[in-house]
């Protein structure tokens, strides 16, 4: 039996000058359907408190398969549409998975030992 490891994504979306309200309105259409997607544990849209053009779209998924299925869903077409409609200035998208303390430090410890030796 395989272990299910939660995964997440974060997309920092910067609006073109004068398009932040339009970007926020269009991104907000993702909230309800994304929260109802199979395997979605959390989904949020956030607006920067210090940069009026910056938005964050984040999601937490039960496992990689659930997140992959979401990425292949029609909901993701909104990002291409926003770029084509010249509403987005930049899009910085990242995915993450949980790691143990040992996994998080294994590469660092090898480098420390090499430097010390």
C-alpha cells in the first residue's frame, strides 16, 4: 500500500498595470470549483497587503494524483486566458510536497561533512 503524501501549489500572479481588480475577479471564479475538486484539502485566493497588483492562488491536495488531475482540469484554462487577454504581467508557479526532517537536511549534512573534512 502506497503512502499518500500531501502536496501543494502556489501561484504568484502579478496583474498588468490597471488590471488588478479584473484579475482578482477572474481568479475568484476558481475558488468554489477548486474547493470541490476531488482531493482538495484547501484552496485560497489572497491579495497582497503591500502590492496592489500581486495575487496568490494556493492549494493543498491529498496527494500528487489529485493535484495532477486538477492541473489537467478545465479550471486551469483560466491562467492561459489571463495571459492571452493581457491581464497578467507575470506568473510564478511552484509545487511542493511534505518532507521529513531527515529529507530536508540530508543534502545539507553531506555538504557540511564535505566542508569539514
